[in-house]
């Protein structure tokens, strides 16, 4: 199953941040009169931050009998089916009442660690959109995942978990 496309807010944030980084690098280069330490350092940091954000973009969700894989461009998160406690569809904005701790705050998606201010729990987010998300609660961590069909993903996870627990 694929993640959905970026929502309009994430596309806008991504475009604005890229534009601001390019403008900042050009202005520093122009004001410094050529290639100086400050312009080179700022450009290097900007390129590194953009590369790190792009490497953590969610790509696809793979469900097998043993685990759920959340694949990004570089990293893959494995969630064992036996450790899943609850799966629920989050309606009306998954990031409402959540504060970003570390990650991309809309730049290429909503990835990283977010603090839920209502329950004081930390969620690991793999979101491309804030609508139509699935919350996966394991015995030791909570995940927020966006997909094109959240009800279908929830049903498939619960059916696979029930089938695997019945086989044991």
C-alpha cells in the first residue's frame, strides 16, 4: 500500500522552505562578495538539512504475517504483529493537539517525533497528509501513518493479527 500524495499545506511549506533557503544562500553569497566561509557554510548546512528531510520521506507500507514495514527512502521501520496492541483510524486531523519534537514539520511531509499534548505521549509519525491517518499502538511505542485508504489498512492489520494469533 502506498502513502498518499502530500497535502496542500505540506507542498506549500516545502516550496516556501526551499525558496527561502535558496534566497538565503544567494544573498549571503552576493553580500560577501564571492565564495567566502559564511556563504559556503550556509549552503552546506542547507543542502544537508534538505537531504536529511528527503531521506526520511515515507514511501510505502508493506504488511506480512510477521510484521508491518514502514518504508522510507533510506530507513525501514519494522513493527512486529505480536507487539501491536491497538489500531485506530484518526479522523479530522491527526496532528491536532500535537507538538513537533524532532522531524520535518511539513517539509516533504510530517515525519519524526510528535508529542500529543492531550495524553503526553510521543508518536512516531510517517505522514504525507494530516487527514486519513491510522494510529498504531504497540506495547512500547505509538505510530501515526497516513495512507490513501485508512479503513482498509486498519482492517488488513487487524485481520492479519487475528489470523496470526489463531495460528499460534
